[in-house]
């Protein structure tokens, strides 16, 4: 028994019908589906010989962070991966160098049609367009990433420092309360005058236009950059899904930009913010 077969035995078998339904409808797995071929999903069956899963990948499959089909106990060991883009390109999971067979699946039997075999990273090239098609120089991505890292590492002023600065600052003198003059009665000649508004020549209130009939000017619609920056994202795939589903960006374009972000040197928690910056740059420059 190979090392990978031993690892597969440590995993819980998949509930086939529920898994296949999730693969067909999960937004973060849309890159594995072809819009022209409904009820079909692409998966990658891992070769059993001469390789094994990293510890992080094994735990991620157990926790369903990486979606996978695991064969039943009585069947021959099989492991088919359906990762999100974020988990696929995360170096911690070490997926890209696995040797896999690419297959197309039409139902919950998971008996698919083979369409390719080789290194995982090579098997997804047509699903994740090459970086050169995205008109963003590598230096721009690196500069944005470096700026974000610099902001992250910038030391914050401690409470003690703030307290010392506040103590060192000169105290402002307390304002002297002003004496409030006593209120005087109005002159007697104003007390007995009658209201002669009706004789003043001005029309009555009813003769004026009804200002309630006027409508406020419609507020300008927010730009795509404003819509994007107003959101809170916890993962890179969330950013991709938002720009595709809400802002009308082609998924292959969004995936290409996500690849650039994954290849940058920023920490994983900063990747969604970097992706937002890059998308906003393209929006504002009218490139997409």
C-alpha cells in the first residue's frame, strides 16, 4: 500500500450526491464548470504512486477547506480534488506539483472522462489564462505589494507614548464664564401693534407653489471601484466571485488577476486587499 493510499484511508468517504450538487452550484468552484455544458464539472484525480499529500492539504481535505471526492472503504482508493482557486495556488497546500489525471464528470458516480494527465499546475493552464494577457506590469503588482507590507510593518504608537505626549502638551487655560445679561422687555410701542400681514400686499400661503411636488435630484450611482471597496472580503476567491457576479467581469480575466496576486510576496491575509487595489486600478484606468 502506497503512502497516499494510507492517507486516503484516514479521510471520511464522500457523500456522492451531496458532493456533486455542491460542485454544480458552489460559486467559488465555478472555474471548474463550463457554462455551455451544464451538469458537468472538471476534477483532478491524484495518482497514487510515488507521491503523498502535504500535512496541510490532508487537514484541509478533512475540514472540507479543499473539496475532494474520497472513495468508499470497500472500493479501490481514489482521491479527486476540486479546489478553489485560492487553495490551488496557496503554496502551503503544495497542490501544484502533484501528478493528476484531469477528468470531466457528469453525475454522482464520479466515473469521468479523461482529458489530460500530468502536473496539476499544467492541467489548469487553460482554465486559468496566462498572466501576459493581463495588462498590468509585474512591477505594479510588486510595488503595491511592497506598499501593503510597509503599512503592515509600520509600528503603531503605543498608549504610553500617546499619554506622555498628551502630558507634555501645554494645558489650555480654562475659559472664563461670560456673564449673561438679563433679558429686557420689548419697547411698549411694539406690544400693541396688530399683525397686518393680510394687508401687506403679499399673497396667502396657499397661493405659493407646493414645494412638496419637487423631487430631489437622483444621487449618482457609485462607480465599480466604490462598490468594490465598500465590501469586506475574507478570501481571494470572494473577490473574484464579487467582480464576476456583481460587476460583470469575465471570470477568466478575474482568475488571471487572482493568479498575479497569488504569485506576489504579500501575506495570505493581505491577498484580498491587494486584489481589490488591482481591480480598482484597472477600473479607474478604463482597462476593463
